[in-house]
């Protein structure tokens, strides 16, 4: 079955770099027009927009801190004005926590990580849903993490944020299916992005290490690439997925060997 997203509009938060960029480009390759959200790196966002336009699709970048409801309101209004609809929402924006124990975590860090990972997807979904319900089909994707499988020590804010985001997805899956909206979760493991590289270097105690030094220790002989995460998103939001709703796909090669 050939996947086609022709005629659909996607909004990808944190879409300028890493996994978000790969998702935005993969959706465009499948035929969607794409609104690219970013917070600070305008140059990267414009590069992503240019790459999408090179594929023959419409694209535009929008600056907003997704944990700020007022900024989200303005962004969604602008996207609707520019594109006319939003049929796909990918809640991808995320930040890392600092690797402290619960006892040592700064309360301000906890609040910010929770706002980005849990409250922002709630804000974005709330704002998009009234318009998405009018579409023939709607899709919401939460980009989570395999961190919720292990709940490792020294990751309280991140673990809590991703767990809350998954709870939101499972709730939406039940609330919105009557409107033809599917809500699903894609949860990457370690991925070859800037954030993934920093995490790998911190774990190894090797500042500036190349994440691909880990390739031979990973499933299928390589660290997961952003495009491999994006492939799951494209499947879930397409007609190739008529019935999966409230599901989670872990993109980690099956986990540690």
C-alpha cells in the first residue's frame, strides 16, 4: 500500500532539528504540507522549511515556546490562517533533565520539564482539536521515550513528564475517536540527535564523543536514526493505519540484547 498524505496539513512541535526535523520531512515526502514549530533556532527552522519546499510541499516556520499557552494560541491561529486546517499534530518538542536524584532536583527544573513534556502537548491538543474534529480524519502523535519502560534513577522530571504525556495520549484516544481522530505514542530509545549525543557522552564520561561509537553495541548494528522514528509516525497518521488508536510503538530495536 502506497502511503499518501496528500491534502493534509501537519503541525510538528520542535520541528527544526533532530527527530522533529526528520518527522517534518518524512510527512512532506508522503505528501503533507507542514507547519514547523521552533523555540530558538530560527536558522535551523528555515533550513527545514526550505528542505520541505524542495520536496514540492508548502511549509512555514513558527516561533513559540510550547509550554506557554498564549504563544500556542497565537501559533495555532497563524497556522490555520496560513494553511486553512490542521489534520495532524505531532507533539515532539522536548528537553532533557539534568540527571539529578529526586533529593537533589531543583524544583524549577522539575516544573519546566513537566511543562514542556506534559502541559505543552495538552495545550496544543486543546487548541487544535476544535479544528481537527472538522476534518475527515485527524491524528495526534505524542513523541515519548522508552524511559517510561525503565523509569531509571536520576531522571525523575523527564520520566514524570513522558509518563504524563502518555497518559494524555491514552485519554485523548478514548475522548476523540468519535470524531475520527486517532491518538498514538511513538517512543524512541537512544537516537542519533544532538540530545542523544549529549546523553551518550554523559553516560560514557567522554565529552564530545561521536554517538556512532556505540553502533556495534546497538540492535541491528547502529544507533537509531531520526528517520527510523519518523517512519513510525508516518505509518500511524496514514491510511495504512485504519484502526490503531491509543497504542505505543517503542523504536528501540527491541531493547538491550
